[in-house]
C-alpha cells in the first residue's frame, strides 16, 4: 500500500538570515569560522547590527527542513515536525513551508507565544559558511510535536542531529524512531555538525541505538562519531551503527555504503560561492531518489549534482525550476 509521505522529518525550525562578511569581521567579533555555534538572542542581535547590511536573504530553514523541502521540490511528498512561535517570523516560516509543499504539525494549529529561532549565516569570500544560532522556542521541541499517524504513513523518518542539544529534543527523536521501527518505517539520521557530535556524542549514540537504516555525515563527523583517526577506519566502524550510510566529501564527492559495497560518487566541478545547505541538499535529493525507485548510485549522482548547484549560488535551497531541471538532466 502506497504511503502518503515519502519522508517525515523532525528538526529545528529556524529562519535563516544570510549575510556576506569578510574574515576580519569574524576575527574582530571572536566568531569561530566554519561551524555552527549556539548563541543567545543578544549576541545574535549584536552581530546583525554590526554587519549593518541590507543585502540579506530570509528563508525557512533548519538542517532537516532544508532536506525536507528538497524532497518536495524534486517531486516527493514530505512532512515536517517543528516548533515556531506565534510571532512574525513564525508566520513567515509556516507560509514558506506551505509554499514549498511541505505539510507540518502546525497546520491550522494555535502556536505558543515566544520567539521563533533564527540562524545567522555569515558567508566569507572562500564560500565557507559560519552559523550563529539562537534556537528560541525550538528548544521546546518535544514529543508533543510528533504526529504518530503521519510517521506511520511515511516511507522514511529523517532525524536532525542538532536536536541532541536538548533533553526533550533527544526524547522526541527517540520517540519518533520507536514509532517508525514499530511500524516498518525506515529511519535515517544526519549527524549535522562535527562540533555537535563531539560535545553531544553520548546523546547521539543513544538516539542511533542498535542501528539506523541510513546515516548521513561528512568526513569529520564520521571520525568524531566513531572515535577513529582516519576515514578508512571510520567507515568500517560506521557499519556497526548504520545498515547503510553516506559520507559526503565536499569537492571530492561522496562515498555510499549500500549494505554490501562502497560506491564512490563523483563530484560535479563547480565554483563554490556559498556552501550553506550543501549537505542538507545532498540528503534531501538522496532521500528523494531512494524513495522513488532510484538505485543508491543513481541517488548519489542526483544528490551530487543538486549539491553542486546549491554551492554555486547564495542560499541553502534551489528554485523549483532548478530542481526540476536537474531531475530532467539526469533522466
């Protein structure tokens, strides 16, 4: 029997605010380059004022949200569990998700008072993205935001690793994973960020449990999660934690373990100007592929091409026509 949703995602709901900055700005304001750092609202507000630029873009975001939107743009059906406040940014977030064709647990529901989370994305000339995130109301993301019936009616459950930073986020992930496993729904997780994996490694291992069906990570995350010093050892160790996995390698493409063999995915040469959302796009395109009859190799090729398009422009997402053009190009 066909499921209503291809992918059900659980993750943070953040409005992405993107700015271009130079290296000196990061140095002057003691911002650690190339990673995601959790900050308070005052720090984020201070940085935005210091940048003092009207040249910005605003998108509904959060790592898993970007992936779920990608599934939708390629022609899949997706659902997202999240938490936003009853404020202007919350209104924007839900409107943007609806326009992206994504159903949410908040459709038609009353929202709590509070502040919707925001992610300040600072992009330097080398295309590196540095994120300072104020989580706001999304820190209250819990089992109360999980839609059991929507999970049961999905092919895949996709969990965002960033949620391990709060106890209720961990419980929400584990709750959703149990519903999925009890009802024959496949589970996938992204490790999200090497710093998060390093600080919250025990929580991440707790969520993964005995195993997940599909795990996404980059090279550094793979090594930190497994405790190995090199990629060869890390990828062998990951077989204990995931039945299948994808390790993205930036400009070197990616490697996929399909449960039996390793598959190398060739990169598409491109001049990168903004790496924000590359991993999210890879995961979303890959999930679309494997839920629509593509092989693991074919899904990897689709994901690699989609990621190359994302990094060649500003912002973590493609336009609808771009996603469809990629689909047609590979056909």
